[in-house]
């Protein structure tokens, strides 16, 4: 029978003692490769951890050699470190061991769980902490944090008596810590992580002897090697990515100098591989610091609440005018969203707005648990993408202005973005911000070139008033034998006034009448009439306008100088608008709301409102990509007229405001801004409701002084009425007597048709019916539509506002009746044509039916011969 195990033991022991060489070979072969390796792999049930101390150094060396081999082959720091922590748990007889890694986010160093609650028999998958489940705390908190800052091991026999202990982790896990030991993993001067052992098995605390165990130091050294190797590899990757990001972004930035959006896109798309995130989004901010004056009117009147939202550090409203999304997970896709909605997936959380407002770098992990920002917890789109970690940075130019926000989502390895990701993306955004200077410089150079082209074109058709033209009115040589600049101003006023026509008889026309017609008057006669208007306003002597300047200014503004010889928008139109402004102030009794300086500026602006018009509208300038369109983003022609007018103000010999004080001159320039920009009909619809509210408010007022004070004491109401007056002046031809209006309408139509010809022949585009001479017969119908849609409101409200302006509304209605008659004639003609066409079609159809009926007995598929 087989002997029992107890009987065989003495025999085996005696044999091994007598044969030491055999014993050594046997244990080297069996114990190292099988038993210990199996124990480390968790395949051997270790019951007595103390027996581990009896393992000899040869066997330990073999285990460490195996760990080194695994580390070299897999490069997985966590897996190798997990085995080391298992050994440390055995050596220290700790209940559990954990590893905390050091990192930094948002400039704050912190600790995060990497391997948690490791025991000699626990599995790697169980101990590895998912990035979304990390326990994170700052380095100034707890014993572990103190270990990082001091870089020294800590042995706490009783945590209740240690002031640095914090039960933050215990509260989250439900574990009760009694005693602990911590050991820093240090490379050079940096702490890479901390090993923490909790609750000594079989004792109340860890002893000083535990720290001196030789095997413990050996495995701690090995842990240090593992961490250092991983850190070195990671830093190499970081520096490689950083250099590639800067290299490629620099390459693409200098490739594109003309457009900042294309520049950003090229750089950001090229470096996408090195940003190691699943997607990122770039929001571009509006750089407008001040709103247009007409956008401020509703706020200042109290009709609209003032903006109370976030602003950038330099005071701009946070307004993302465009967002570019780079979706890199799965199939790469780029989405450009102009004027993105507030609920866009990258904006809805409020983080980009917060970064734009404060200029901070924001690095957030596990955003679903955040209470401050409202990140979507469910998938943001049909791809199933869920936001986990976010890194958002401002893009700042050399002027310290935040021009955009770059937001990166979900690091590809699942971990939160760290300080090195912050450094790489910050280097990228800084480079992009600085590169804004390239495009800005290029744009300024282009603007100089466009201005030069415009100036050269203007020089071809404009010059100053000639001495002969000056003498034709002032006649100083004959009277005083001197040039105008050498004469006394009062003496020249005496010469100037008699040479100007009387206000009630300008070639038979009355300047105080809304029905004034310029047709009987020559262009030069209109210059004299313009000077008479300034004298009638009483501003020439009051504001010390030099006589030669007042004449020279209007001469330069005239058709042969500032206004071009085009079909409609010429000096005659400019004069008519200035004259109507004069009539509204004087005949329409609106002068009472404005000072003399206001009236002076308003009439002068009206004369200049279409100066240097080219016979084409804003849309054509945009379509043809003219220098004007490139120079001015909106209200293209109006801004050009304004700039031209201010250029005249900058010329001393043409500046009728040259003797004003500085504050007065600034007021005049502002009023020019309001008046000339107001002639853009695209802005008319913004101001009409505000004007109507003013009319509604003053209509019930029986006391004239009350109504006057309601307007004149509020500069915004004055400007709104002024702007509507300019619209009424610009459209005033439609209120003139029918004999005048019908001719003017044909001139306007002819100029529109000329633009239509340009669109068809130069731009190769089909013009709209209003610009198409082939649709000339529809002119009466289009005039009725224009009156109803645009003009009627203006003159109806002005007639309600001041009954003295009723003649303009009456003239409008009279002209509409005439145009409607012509439209009905056209409609009758078209109806007759349609009836005749329908009759012919019916006749053809009837003949077809008869023919079909006659052939009804025949087969269409066979014939009997």
C-alpha cells in the first residue's frame, strides 16, 4: 500500500539534506517557475502571508526579472505596478495598498486614484480605476497630499490623532482607516505618485521595522523605475506632439494670410492628430466693441432692455458669430455653423462663454457631475458622442483681445486632460492669436490699396472749384480788385447775397414749397439756390462761414465736382434732398426741435448724402467685389458718401464748419453719421416703429410746449426723427406734382436698368424685374408696390406728426392714383393677351378633338389592305 504523506516527509527531508546539489537544482527548476509565478498571477491560494519572508533572494530576483520582461514587452505601467503593489501588500501585511498619481490641472496640483484597494489576491481589472470614477483631491489635503509636498514617507499609527489626516476618501468608499503608511515615488525633484498602505494585519499599526525591510525597499525602487519609465515615455510623447503642433500650425498660418477664418481652419485641421482628443470646437467672437448708433436707440429709449449678458475683459458682448466643429471620432467630419444657436452642443453648457468672459483656461473632468455648467449628460448628436472631459482655452491676439474660444472634448485614452495637454493647446491658441496680426496687417494694407483705388477714381472726375467759378458769384476782383481770401467777410456777404436768387423766386420756383421743381433751374443756379438756403437758415453769419468756402463747398458738391454725371443720383438729386430737409425744418415746422447748429448740419448732410454715387446700389457693389464693398461691410455706398463728406470737412478751403469750436464740430460730425447712414433703406425698417411710437406719444398732447420738450429734451428722439426726415427727403421725389414725379420716376428706372445691363453683361447674372429693362412695362405696378410698402408709412406718419407736412402725403396719394391708372391699363393689356392666348389654345384643342373623332374607326396598330 502507499505510505501516507506524514510518513514520507522525514524520508524526503533526509534525502534532500544528503543531496544538496539535487535540492538546489530541483527548487531552481520547480519553485521559481511554477509556484512563485503562479502565486504572482493570482493562481495560487496564499494562506500564510508571513511565509513569504522565507523566500530566498534568488527566487525574488527571478520574480523581478519576470516583471521587467513584462514591462518591456507591454509598456503597461498600471499592470506592472499592480503586481508590485501586490508584493508590497504581502511584505507589509497591509489590508490594502493604493497608488495615487500626481498631476496638475488649471494650474493646481492634484492627486488622483490610479490603482485602488490592491490586495495580494485582487485582480488587476478590479483595482484599475476608470478615469470617470477617479477620486481626486488637491495636494494640500490629507496625509497623501502632505507626502507629495514633503516628498518624505509618512507613518501614521493612529489616524485619529493626526491633524493632517482627512477622511475624505473614507466617506466616499465607506472604508475605516485606522493606520497608514505612505511612500512618495520621486523622479529628480518631481513627485510622480504616492503608494499608500492601509491597516496592518495582525497589529494595530505599521512599525518602524516595516520601513526597513530590505524587500520593501527593493520593490519601492522597482515601483519608482516603472513610474519613471512611464513618465519619460509620456514626456517624450508630449514634446513630440508640442513640436509637431507648432511646426504644422506655423506652416499653415503663413500659408494663408488673406482670411483669418481660413487661417485658423487650416492650422487646426492639420494638427488634429497631435491633439489626441475625440473632437474639438472653435468659436469665433465678434470683435465689434461699439454698436451702431441706430442699434442703441431702442435701448436708450427704454423699448429694449440693455444688454446684461457676459462681456469679454475688454468690454465686448460675448457673441459667437461662427463655430467650426471638428468631429474626429469614427469618420472625420467638419461642420461650419454661422450664427450658431445658443443650444448648440458646444455652447449650451456655458463653458465657452465663461472662458470668453474671464479669459481663463478651464480643464474639467467628469463634466456630467458638474453643477455650475449645464453639460449634456446624454449623447449630443446622432453619433452617440457623450461629453466626459473638457479643456477650453481663449484665443488671444497681440492686442490682448479674445478673438475666439477653442474647446477640446474627451482625451482619446479616456483620461482627463492634464497640464501638458493644457500647455500644448495653449501654445497652439497663442500662436493662432498672434498670427491674427498677419491677417490684420494684410487687411490694413488691402484697405490702403482700396482707398487708393477709390481716391484715384475720384480724382479722375473731381476737382476743386475754379477761380472763375468763384468770381462768377463773389465778383471780388471787379468790386474790390482783390481775391476772396483778401477781402473782409462782411463785404463779401454783401456781394454774395444779391447774387443768389430770392427764396420765393428761383426761376419761378419757391424754396419754401414742398412742390419745388429743379427742372427749370440750371446746375449752377442750384448752387446759388443752395447758398440761399443757408442764408435763409440764418447760419452763415452766426457760425462765421467764409463766403468763399460756402460757395466753394457747394461747387465741389455739385454735379461737375462731387456728384457724378449719372442719370439720377447726381447733383440735382442731392440738391432736392437738401431742399426738402430745408422745407421740413422751415415749412414743416420741425425746426423748433433742433438748434441752429443741428439745422445747419442736417441741411449740409442732406446736400452731401449721395456724393460720388456711381449709379449702382449696395448689392451690386457686393456682387462685383468692388473696393468699396471690401472697405465697408454694410451700408456700403452710404459709408462712402459719409467718408467723402468728412474728407471735404478735412479740407480747410472747403470746410464750412471751419470756425466752429471743437465740441460743436464733433456734434456736426455725429449728425452727419446719423443723417447719411439713415438713407440706407435697409435700416429704415429698424427705425420706423420707434418713430411711430414718438408720433403716438405726441399726438394726444394739446400743449405745444409739452410736445416740444418731449422731443427736444431727449437727444435719442431727436436723432430718430432726424433719421426719418432723411428718409422722407431721399424719397421726396415721389411726393412732387405728377408732372415732376413721372419724369423723375423714369430717370430712376433708367438708372436701375443701366445697373441691370451691367449685371447681365458684366456679372453674367439675371437682374431682378426692377433692374430689368425688359420688364419696363411693369414700372407702374412696381411704383404702386414701392409706395405701399415703403413710402406711404413715412409721409402718413409725418402728416400725423405735423399737419404742415400734409401736402407731401397728399402728393404721394395723388401720384399713386396716377400710377394705379397706368398699372390697370397694363393689367388690362396683359389680360387681353392672356385671353387671346387662351382662346387660341382652346381652338387648337377643339381641332385636335375633331381630328381624333374622325379617325376613331381606324386601328392604330394594324391596317386591313
